[in-house]
C-alpha cells in the first residue's frame, strides 16, 4: 500500500491537471518551478509556457526552470 501526504497528492494531480498549478501557486506563493521536460512533467511544462506570469529562464535536455514575474 502506498500512502501519500496531502502535499504529494496535490503535486501528483498537477501531472493530470496542470491548470491546478494556479491554485497551488496562490496557496504556497511559488516563485520558482523546475519541471522535467519529458514524462509526467510534459503537460505542466506546456501549460507553464502559456502563462504570462511564468518565464522560462533555463532549459537543458532534462529540465526547464521557470520563474514567476510578479
């Protein structure tokens, strides 16, 4: 049996529903986001690329790093 904390459950839900990131951002005040380019992080990456508040600052073959603009 696998047991996840509430925080981990919310983070895992982002992979299926990246639009939920905005609610978590409001709650936790994220200013930096590091996501995997492929696999589970791909949908969240695509969503962040469409958000004006988040700017891509770095990328390599494995990860992308975003910062919040305001």
